[in-house]
């Protein structure tokens, strides 16, 4: 078994990102969605144009985990304006 290499994506990686992104999203979420909703999201959320724009976004970073020249996973980091999750922190002392 080889070692795992982490490398940052470029726009040239968009097609491969589309493949692994669609596959992992479908495997993870298809059980709780209708086929129609899943296909709609996969087409919109993983279009080449959308992925290339996200890769080019200075507030987002994509990485592939590679082993023996094969992609075994990916990671997306969002910061600043690209962060879509809850942005407020609530803390009690």
C-alpha cells in the first residue's frame, strides 16, 4: 500500500472533481432524497462551470487525497464570503 499524497486542485482538475464529487454525494445522500431531487442537485451542484468557478474562488480551496496516482477523496475549505454555513458564534460564559 502506497502513501497518501494531498494536493491542491487547479481548474484542470474540475472534470475529475465532478466525477468523485457526484459519486460521493450520491452515495452519502441518495437514501434520504428522491431520485428526481438527487439528479437535479447533481446536475446543478456538480456542473463543470460551477466547479471551475469554485476552484477559482480565492475564498475556497479544494484538495485531492491521492494514493498510487488514484484519487481516494477530496476536501473543500471555504472561508470569508464563500462560507455558506452558519456564520454567527454564540457563546455563553
